[in-house]
């Protein structure tokens, strides 16, 4: 396949996410707002209470989403106005000006938060679902979909695409957010608004027969990682059969995110042992080791040494100490995983 350096891939693909996120929520700039007076206090003049959002272009709200942004800005300005009036009650003639200047935003953090809060808003609207997994796993998903994975939203069935399996399927708003921001037409913003509703394209667990871009239907814990082993085994078999010198027709990775519950299930033990036996070097699994399950802390029932178990299976095991914010460490771990061609990596 054509080579694309990590730097150029980040520039090319990561830049798409914040733009898509902005389009998704219909962000509209607010140029000026006059804050209301505090309760029981006479309203000050416009010259006394003037709030500006600078560094942004003025825009006219054209949708309910942009109206929501304006209302949010109004609420913030109202709170600021109340505080300002209370602090200056003995100096009523003084002019109070509050300016919020645009600041540089780290693109990684911006993109990750776009993923997180699409998930949070969808779960909140549905009043059902699991926001924790998408919040914690968003940095992994961002690096994979924005930088690492070979994919084509215009052709989701492209034969040599990288495969992504969300074994912790209850956190599927992570996957829906990623598909939407990556440009898959199968998950529109309206589909996200219908999360977990009857007949929607965004059910409470990902279903590959329902939503284009979902590789594997997951839900029962341990099943997703086992399917990922099968996908990686299929890639190894097909590449051995069809690839010729200088003609790598089949050459893709299988990525999987799993949680503590997946590691507890017996089916994952069997399949991961088999992956180690086969030496599936293009299988990369991410364990979201957050120490918590729906029943409480993992030490209540799960105290085995997972690292030693996977090393005994024949896997390479790497640790990212702070997977919540250390995006560079995630990138480094993926690079090390790809460099190890004769073992799967956890």
C-alpha cells in the first residue's frame, strides 16, 4: 500500500475531526451579548455591561443547535453579569468589561473531547446507556481512526481495510462517535440523536447487520475479542494464500478494545491462547484497565495477573500508564506493537 508517515497521516486525518465535530453540533459564533441585571438590582446600561466573544466571526443562528449555543453563551454571560453587579454595588458608575479571547487549543484534546461529548450527549438524551467506557476509551479511538487505521468511509466494505472490534460493546457510543466524525454516512447526527431508540441505526450494542462500518456485533463480554482473533487469523490465512512478492493484496491490522469483563470470560481465554499459538502479529488489543465493573471494583472478584497470563499465551504486553491523556504514549505503544510481527500485542 502507499506509505503515509505518521506525521502526514495526523495532519491529513486529525484535521478532519474537529471540523466534523463543529459541523455536527452546529457551532455558531456569538459576537456580542448584553448581560441582564441581578435580581433586585436595577439593570445597568449597555456601556456598563458589555460582554464580547472575540476572535470569532459573527454568525447568524440557522438551526436549533446553533440556538442552543447562543442560549448557553447567554447563560454564562448572565452569570458573569450577576457577579459583576454584586461586586460593584458600591461603585455603580464604573464600567465593567469582560473579554474572552480565543486561545490555542491542542488538536488532540479537542478531537478527543468531541468524541467524548457526542457520546455523553447521546446517552443523556436517551436517558440510557454507558458513558464511562466512551469517555475513557476516546483517546484510543481517536489515535486509531484519525491516524492509524486504513479505512474508506465511502466504501466501508473495502477488502483490505483495517478491522476494528469494540469488545466492550456496551460502550458503543464510542464507536458511533468515531464513525460519524470519520465521515461514515451510516451514522449521521440524527442517528446519534436516536441512540438506543426503537428502530434506530444506533442500537444499545453495535450490530454489523444494522449499521455500516460496524465489523462485529458485540455485547456478550469476551465475544468481541474472540471475533477479533478470528479476523486476524483470516487476514493471516488470506495473505499467505493470495499475496505475491511485491504484491501484498491482503495486508491489514485488526484492532480491538476490551474491558475487564471481557478478560474475565472463559471464551476470551481460549481465543487469546489460540492467537498466541498462531503468532498473529497483526492483532493489537487494548485493555481498558480502569479497575471497575458494573458490580464494583475489580478486586472484588478479579485479582489474577493478566499481564503474566497473556505473556504465557505468547503475547507481547505493553503498558501505557496514563491512557486518559497520554496520546503520545498510545502512539508509541501501537508502533511497538506493529514492530513485533510474530506475536499479538496487548
